[in-house]
C-alpha cells in the first residue's frame, strides 16, 4: 500500500467531517465552555483534545471495513476503489480497520477516561455492525445514525448524556438523511426520500436556531442555569472559575450573546451547505443528484457541529471547526486540480 492508497481506503477528506462530533458533545455536556463543571472521576479539559482523534480513527477504520465488506459489489459498481482495483488486498483492508478501531478505543480511554470509554465501546460495535451486517438492510440508516449519536455522547461522557441528547439527536437525524440519500448514488433516489431528507435539514437547523434565540433571551443567567442542570443531586460537581470578563454584567451578557450569535450563523451555513442539493434531488432524483446531495450532506456536518458547539458555549471549538472547514475546502480544491473527482467521499 502506498500513502495514496491508504488515504483513499479510509476516505481521508471525509474523516474531517467527524472530528467535531465529540467537541459538540463535550460542549453540550458541560465539559467545555463557560458552564464547564468538574466532577469526581472526570478528566482535565486538555485531555479531551484526544477525543476527536478517537473519532477520526473509528471513522477511518469503518471506511476501511466498508471497502472490505463491499469488495465484491464494488468490483461491479465502483471498480476504481482500492480493493477492486488491486491497490489494496482484503487482508490489508481488514488489518487497517482492526488497527484503527483499537487505536480509537485507546484514544477514547486516554482522552475522555472511563466516562467516554464506556460509550466508545458501543460506538465501535455499531460501526462494525453497520459495515458487516446492517448496511444492506432497512436498519442500515438507523445504525449509521446511531454511530454519529454515540460519537457525540462519547464527547459528553457517561453521567452527562442527558444534557448532550439534543446535540446527539441533531447529528443523528442529519446522518440518517445522508445515509438514506447515499443509497441512491448508483441507481438514483426518489422524490419522497429526498423531500424527507430536506425536511430533516430544515428541522435540525430550525431547532438549533430556536435554542440559540432562547439563549439570547435568557441573557447572563444562561451559564448559571446550565451549570446547575449539570450538577448532580449530591452536589459533587463545581463550576470552574469564571474568567475576569464574567465579573461584570456586560461581560456575562457577552458570554451569553456571542455563542448564541455564532450558533445562529453556523446553523445558517449548515442549511446553505446541503439544503440546495437536497432540494435539487427532489426535482431530479437521479444518481448524479443523489451523489451530490450525499457529498453536500457529509461536508455540512462541520458547520452543524460548530452550531452545536456554540450552543454549548464553546467558542474555542467553533474556531477549531472553522479551521477544519478551511482545511477540508483546500483538500477538495487540490483533489479537483490534480485528479478526477474522488468517488470515495460517501459513507455508503
């Protein structure tokens, strides 16, 4: 295997779409941002930086396993992929999938501690179940969507799942839509399916926007309310020290308004990134439009993650995801200049 073969096998550009899942979950669960609380048995915030790497390993391993499981079908429908083209052997693909899964679980335990590891285990099991069992059944989109939801919850960690459920639900709904559309990449989809996916996008963007508007109305009390909601009944959680900006009323107001505005802007970018292609697939549900809508849906996950992270009060995560978006655009532009369009962006 050359480096190019390896990158094609794991869908390297698409891996960028998953690194924000745990950031959104950690922000929603109070592990990041102004409402962060410290609990017995939890890890320091800097260690959480390993969780996006864990997600990337589990995702890339799933892509390698996907090609291993689909090698006979791809020989007919996608002969340019690494296995049917002979660039990668089935044993190599399975070895990469196994190694990356093990690395992802190790990073989850190291970065998020026991609270994240207990969610990484069902996440890894769901990835392998999808690729080896569920992909070609009606349950396929449900299992794939569950993978994304569990990835978000891994960022929040056990004990904070309830607070992160809205963020996990948003990415779960979006992923289900992308997966359903991806089934039409070869033979096309149908107008009702494309319309349902577009409606899901509108619903997700609307839910994030409503939450951001509520934050604007709640003002400087939002952070205190969030911290109180995250604290357990026994009171073992304590808020971290607030920055100096939080000592003034104007500072507290800014800490409530700025993340809400960032969430609104990111939600708008999310909808603009994928909704037009989904609407186009409603009018012309052929394979080309289904493929374009699938790619757009994968790429729009980054602004959706940014919106959810901002909603959780973590502007640092928003900045990281903005950088991820820039890198992703640069990689895609380079790929278009150097080769024909890469067929390996899909999760199918």
